C-alpha cells in the first residue's frame, strides 16, 4: 500500500478491512479537535455477489496542532498471545518537526489497542515494514532501525544497506531482513583493476540479517551474488532446514522488468513482465493447488504469473487500486481480490473482481479495462489438455497395476521356493498350495484355511480340566507354522523389566480378534510353572516412520463386584497374557511382552521360548461363531546376569546434535516399558506455542531420528527417559502424550508444564480409544456375551437331560382319567395323590438341575470372560 494514503485496505480471515481517517472535528465546549480512525469489516455474499458490512469500529485521537496520517497497515503476530492481528501505523506531525508514531492493534471486537508509540526527529519514508511482535522496521540514512512492543525502544542494526527487499520469518533464524548494501572490496586491490561492469556487480552485495540473534546470513543462501544489483523486491514463499542446510524457494522482481524464480539459490525460471516499474510481489495458492505470483506495478497495473512447465503471464489488469489475497468466498483456498479505481462511485468496493484463474470468478457490474493475456489460447484449450492428461494417467495406472501383479507373482514364487527349501532341509514332504488358495488368499492366508497344522494343539492357559500337553510336543506342533511371517525377534532390558518384541512382516495379516505373546522357560522345572507372567502391548509402526501408536493392554476399571477374573494381568495374579487390540493391514506391527526381570535372574541363566497366540474369527451364515486359536513359534531368547552386567541388552539413547539417536528396537522398548497418558490442552485466548518451547527448552527434549513426532527427554533427574508426543489440532488445541515410568514422573512433568501454560488453559486427561471405535467394540462384545450365554444354556440343557432321572419310571403310565371319577372311590383318591406327588417332584427337579464341576467351570469361565470384556469397554466410554 502506498504511504500516506488516507484509505487503506487489508484482508483478514476472508474479510476486507477498510481503514479511513475522518476529517478533523471540533469538540463542543472544549475547543479541542479530534480525528477518528474508522474501520469497516466487509464480507462477500455469494448470493448477492456483493460485499456487505458486518461491523465497524472507531478510534478517536486528539488532533490539536497535529497532522494525522495512516502510514501503512498489515497483519502481524501478537507475541503475548500468538494470535495474528491487524496492525495500523499512524503518524502525528507536530509543528516543531517532532514526529510521533503510534502502532495500533485491531481486535475481533473492533476495539483498537495502542501497542506502543515512539518519537523521531524525521519522517519515515523508506522501506517501512510491520512484523511479529508487533514490531516496526524502517530504513533511514542507509541504516536499519526497528522497535517492538517488548523493547519499546528504537534500536539500530549494525549494518549499512541501500534497500530492504523482504522481511519475514526463516526457520530456526526468526525474523530476517533481506537487503542490499555496499560491498567491502579488498583494500589490497587496485581500484583501476576493476572494470565498470565488475564494479557494478561486485560493488553491492545481497545479505540477510536475523534480528533476534543479530546474526548475518550470507546472500548466497538466497540467490547468486550477481543478481544483487538488479533485484528490487523479493518474496520467500518456502523455507525449511534439512540436514542442517537451509533450503529456500523465492521469487524476485528486477529493475529489468523480470520475475525470476530461485530454488536453493539457483535460478529455475524467468518471465518477462508486461509493464514497467514493478514494486512488489506476493503469492496465492488456488483451489487447483496452483502457485500464483501476483506482481504489482507503480502505475496501478497488476499481472499474475503462473508456474507450469515454465513461468508464464496468465492474466493482467490495469487501473487497479489495490490487490488482496485471501479466501473471500469460503472455498478453503485463496483467491485474488482486485479493487479497481472508479471515480463515478463513492463506494470503495463498487468495482471489484474475485478470481483464482479457475473455477472462482466473481465481478461487479462496473466497467474496467482488462488486457487479453498472452496465455488466453492455453486457457481456452484447457479442457482438451486435461482430458488428454487423464487418458495418459489412466494408461500409466494400468501399467503400474500390471507391474504390481507381475512383482506379486515373482514374490509368491520366491516364498513358495523358500518353503520347499525349508521342508527339504527338515526332511518334510512339501505340499504345494491349491490353485484356489493361491488365487484367493495368497500365501500368507493359506495356512489359516486348514486346521491340520494345529490339530491336537492345546492352549497353555484356557484348558483347566485337562492337563496340557508336554512342552516339547507343543513346540513341535507350533513349528509347523511357516517362519517367514516373523521378521525379527529382539529383547531389551529397561529398568526392572525385560522387554521382548516380535516384529511381524507386512504379509502377516490375519482376521484376528486377539494377539498376544507368551514366554515359556525351556528348562525342566518340576516345582514351578514354566509360563512366565507378562503383560502385552501392540505397537503399530507406519511405513514412513512418521508416527508411533501404542495399543497397550486394556486398563481394568475399578471392580463393582467380585467377579471371576482369570484373564486379568494388571495385578499379575495369574500367568496369563492379556488380549490386545486388532492388527492394521497397512502398518508394520510389533507385538511386545513386558515382564519383571528380578524373578528371572534367580536362575542365573534363562532360556525362553517365545510363542505368538492369536484367534481367527469364523463367519458362518452371517453369524459370529467361536474363534479358532492359532499358535506360532517365534524363536528362543536367552538371558544371564553376565549379559545384563555387560549392558548387552541395554537401551542406548544418545544425543546427536538436534536428534536423539537409537535403534528402532530401543525406541519400542522405551515406549513399551512406560505408561502412556494423553492430555487434551485447550486455550481460549492464547495460542499453545509455550508447550513446544517448554519441551525443547526446559525439558531438554530432542526428536528421535527414526520418528520425529516423538521426542526424548534428556533432562537430568527422574524425568530423564520420558517420551513426549505433541500434536496440534489447531493453534488453540492440542494433545500431549507422555510415556513415563511411573505416576511420580507424570506429576513432575505436569507440575512443570502448568507453570508455563496460561491460566486460562484447560488440561483434560484422555482415555485411549475414540468414541466411535469403542462403541463398535462394545457392540461386538455384547454380541459375544449373548452368544456365550445362549451356547452355554443349550449345552447345559443337552447335558442335563442325559444325566437327570425324572419322576416317572420308564414304561409306567399314569391314567389320564378325569379328576371327578378318581375322587369317587378310595382307590381313586390314592391314585390322584400319587400323581400329584410325582408332578411336584418333577417340578422340583426341573427347577434344581445339577451338572458336573467341569461343565460348570467351563460355563462360568466363558461368561466371566465375555462380561469382563464388555465391562472394560463401558468403563472406557464413561
């Protein structure tokens, strides 16, 4: 916006803010003069295709002997709250050549707030910028000055520059000023050795200056040195730090009427501009994901450059008063708002156009001059081009599908060859899969469709009545399962716990209801159980290692009554692994068992067999039937005091610059050995930027190199080793997940966090699982509970009928004579009395049926297990 214009336009959250200064008025009875700064919020109505006023506000200023002007306006972040607000810089010029400047903030309630003011003995005219703080920056006498709401003092940067071409935020550098200054030539060089062209090029340099750190940035990070002489304005639209290297993408306009696109300091494209004297450039991202460069010219001309195969001028307009970029029509993407000069109408929004050079196109009824763009022919043939591209895309997609099928066929042949080789080595007969199995279920489902490998396999914990088979027989049966479904078996020692993990291959997808691990000691102990009590967790890892999700065993709710609880592992009352969550297809899954380390060390050296247990659901006639149990032998592990003393299985987390290095198994072990807590943090009036600063600063956290979303705490003390995951849903709401050793560490972290959060923040503990998923699980659990009760009842009836003896003896029939005829004689009365007594005994027997102890325990166990599962889900939903 031009300096000193008494009517300024600004886009903010899809609205147009119009700032106007009213004429000086005399206050009655006082003789004082006031000037009002008025603001109007205008929103676009898609039905009427007009801008309508939503609200307005006024700010009054004392104007005696003063000349008040609007210098400029922009949007900047308020450092107190982290909210972006409109800022207006005002000027009051006094008679003694003292100039006072005021920076005002406009809130959503249309209330103006004076952020700060400062006085100068000269007027601001060159390179004025508003940025985060809010802060004001300007150039005067080849020097750079700035003032912020925090310092409230005018500061000078130790640099000399002839122009400021851009001011903005750079990652890890903060606010950076890009400018052009006079280069310091080597004193030893003879001035006559430089030609005129050399002096023109090397006599100036392009550089950056970080205001917060007061650090100089070399200009070659942005563009080659030779361009510094011709560049007049720059816009950095992308910057990021990759491998400690600053990667920057920007566009620059030159005095030669050119727009140049730079990426990583190299020119990637150039476009000749249609008008002279370009003075600013900005960007817009449209609904079609196109990146547009909007160039403004000093004579009121505008052009839009589109980046396709090369930079091209897509459209241009003349007689434009202002151009704004925002989502004015509410489509979720940005559009251009062109405000044209119209002397015939006093309404400032009487002549406008909203467009994204695509689907969005709204215009007022006023006439304005629009040039025919040079790319008009390309736009007219756009539909044909899109159809041709769609055809090529479809052909490419078909080729990719055929290639995937071919690779899948090769993979199946290799897997089947591996199976045949294993069978040959183990002297077993190799049976080729049927054509139906290969076609429908692939190689990783074929073994589930046959119960042959698992015939005679007895569960280690569910069969109470019958003694289990020997361990050698169990493992030999389990070994019939193909081993290539297990990608890796590992173990770690974390604190007082032993963590054993089994990473499953991506092809190991089962329609399962439960997955768990069990550890069985390989030694022959006659006085103790070989089964090691442990708790299970499932950790699912995305392919790109972008996030970790831990699904632990369900936390049991407080007991409402005494209940049979043979499957609970929270109190470690029984050596039974807990059932865990379902497997996801598109994720590499690791099943982890955590057990206490101290009991194992009593044996000095322990060898354990690792078994993977799961259930396969059977669906027959659209009804849920009892699941089939499957056991897979994963391998063996060994542990000794010597290994632990030497740190063989210890977790190693080291800090490497800005990352925490450690193997993926170390990360999974730390997460599995910790307790997970999630908290929802909501702030009503401030952004949650202090949380990130707290994690990286006070808690000394660094992200894992393998998964950046999770960060490891290196702070000395009890909190060391705590893992955090901070996810922002929006600037005012986020979820903080902590993986800590115990509740003491949790309370220490929360106490430290509450000291940096604003008082208005609301922190709420979240229970794991979404409401929709828990509701679906509850429905399945209730269905299973009903089926269990029904099947148990029919089983009881059928078995009771075979074991009970009813009142009537076989072959003996009681007369069905009428009651009146029986009561006529003494013999009839005796017969009626006997019949009545038999019926009473039959009634008592039917009400008090008995069954053997094994049947009762089986029914009670199934019923308790079904009720416990549904009770846990109801507690998590409450």
